[in-house]
C-alpha cells in the first residue's frame, strides 16, 4: 500500500493499534479518547498535521528543535554524510571526522575546564553515563562508599532506572518501584511557591543550601558522590533559580567533596541567553549533560562533557585497570555527529546567542505585561527563550487548583485551539514555552496574545462551572 494514499483516519487507526506511546494514557489511547494528531510537516516555527492544521510550535518539539524546522544546512549535512560514511563505531580508539570535530566544538563552546565528550543518543543515557562515571571516579580515588546521588524534587534527568529515580516527579516513579535506594531528593528552589512570608530570595537560596547540607550530613558526606541539577529547572515547571542559589549550593558541594553534574539538556546552546545555563549562574560543574539543542533534534545525539577533575582520574583508572567498560553501539554515531556539527555551525553563523539576548528580554516583558496580575495567574517566569505561566486558584495566598480539575491540561488544549502549542508541564498547572531559538518578535507576539486569550477563556469557563 502506498503511504501517500493513507488518510488521517487510517493513520490514526494504525497508530492506536500498533504504537506504544511514551507518557500516554494507554487504555484511553487504544479507545480513541486521546488527542491523536498525526504530524506531517513543518517550517520555521510552524508545524502542521495531516489535516493541514498549522500550529506555532511554542515548545520546539520537546524543547529541542532550536534551529527551527526545515533547516537546509543540517538536512544537507546529513544527506552528504549518509552517502559518504553513514556509520563507523568509535570503540577502542577508532574515530571519524564529524565526531572529532564535534567533540572539539563542544569542549570549546563550553570552555572552563572541560576536556572530553562521551557521546550518547539521549539525555537519559548521557545521565546514566554520568552516574557510572561518578562511581568509577570515587572508586579509583579509594572512596567506594561515595555512591549516593542527590537531585531536586521536580528536577528532570530522564526516565531510565537511575535517571528516572533522579527525576523528582512522582509521575515517573509511581508503579515502577522507583526511586532507587541510591538517590535522594532535596528542596525545589521555587521562590514563589516555597518561600516563607517575608523571606528574601537570597535568604531562600541560603535555606535551600542549608537543607542540602542537612541532608548530606544526615546521609553521611562520605556516602554522597554527586549532586545533579538543571541550571533552570525545566520539566518540573521551568523555574529559574532564585538569586544566589547556585553560589550557595556550589559552596556546600565543595565543602563535602561532592561532584556537580550540570544537566544542560534544556539550557545548553544559547537558550538562556548565555552559551550554557552554567555560565549564566556561575556554576562550576565537573560533568555537563547535553542533548536536545546539540543537534536541534534533527538526529538524536547527547554528550557527557567531562571536566579536568574527573577526566584526570578516569585516565588514571585505566592505567590501573585497563579499558573503561562502558559504551553504546551508537556512541558518536557518524550521521548524528554530522547533524550536530552542522547545527552548531548554523547556531554560530546566525549568531543565535545575540538573537536570544535581543528577543529573550522582549518575550519575558511581554508575557509579564499581558499576564501578571490576572486573577488565576500565580507566576509568570522565565529566562532567555524559556517561559512559564503557573495558574493558581488563589495567586496571593498561593493556593493551587485541585489536581483533578486538570486546569493546566485544559488550558494547553485551549491554547492549541488558539493556534499555539504550549506544554502542560507534568507538575501543577503550569504552561511551558520553549520555542525554536530562531523565533522572531512578531511570532513571540502571537504566542503571548494566544496565551492571554487562553488564560482569560480558562478563567471564564472555570467561573461558569462554579469552580471559582
Ligand atoms: N535532562 C533534562 C534536563 C531533560 O529535560 C530531559 C528531557 N526532557 C532529559 C534529561 C532526558 O532526555 P531524553 O528524553 O532525551 O532521554
């Protein structure tokens, strides 16, 4: 059967019958009770489905299509590499041109004390690698007890066994026997929700650091190997850190010889208006996780960027024990590396960093101007081209809506009807935005206007239903 002859309904029927979707209510999907858009094409910041319904993709796929859709340079690089050499592994010291050039480009782009890049295919596998490397590191240094990893409640680091455990969202734990024993969670640095009355941002940051220190002391510092955090907390609600947070956290980690893993899967490659979120907040990570924006999702690729402190010990370990027993078949996949290399080229040629510094503040101002003070808006927050609106039953008293009302999910559905894709974040009633970084001012206006109309409509319908 020719694919082009298939209509939307036939494709939906196949989808419901055969596809096992991530993060989906499976039984409802099989019954045809979930939205089942079949996406068909895209250009710039727009994506459309088989019905021709076009949406402004305010979430850039899953915060990953940073250079936008239809980027000819990346597509060309992939085609050319596929003809020349689609795949050569990088085990046991073998290399390829795209992998060598890409690793160099990443190390240089991050700067600081970074030394090597280990490649994977997803943010989850990169973090899995990072945890193994933390364990190896402490073993080599004769500190085999230093195995626990601390992350934050509402942090997101993947959905594997260890990485799903690090993710501090119950949705990713419930019914999977997670989190694993080696993981501990500490305070979410969300000033609006967590601060006590009258507490300044600085004081709140200090309290977060004190709570981390108390946890480390309760566990025993000799058992804690690493702390992992996103510079701006992402999937847990797009929450920029309060003033002074990372400085205070870094001091605690230094005091107890605990490694810092900066999970830059969302923040990396210009999204915050700095090359990396770590740069924006003055973090000094030992290991950095990158994915998503590394290739703008044209092909899957991730990286663990390893700093001097860890790298020197890994090298030392192999002098003692021989080759490091870790790798995936597709580590440093040739085609994926070519895509990423072209993506970083485009990012530099288009001077995306300057662009984000220009339109990012405009976006944040516009969101605040149109939404702050609305009767159901608790907080409008963001940095660079990352933004969120949190809906609350009582914004002043900080009382959220009851979870069963699914206010965030409803609002995201209304927003879609208004032509814009935003994401109902999987915690509280927060709508998140992370469009392609190439977004222009007039496209930002479209998102902001649609969001303001959506919040109004949501408010009116909750009133009409007697919820408010
Ligand atoms: N870390 C962060 C900060 C992420 O946002 C994500 C994905 N949303 C991951 C890790 C996991 O990446 P992946 O889904 O590619 O495994």
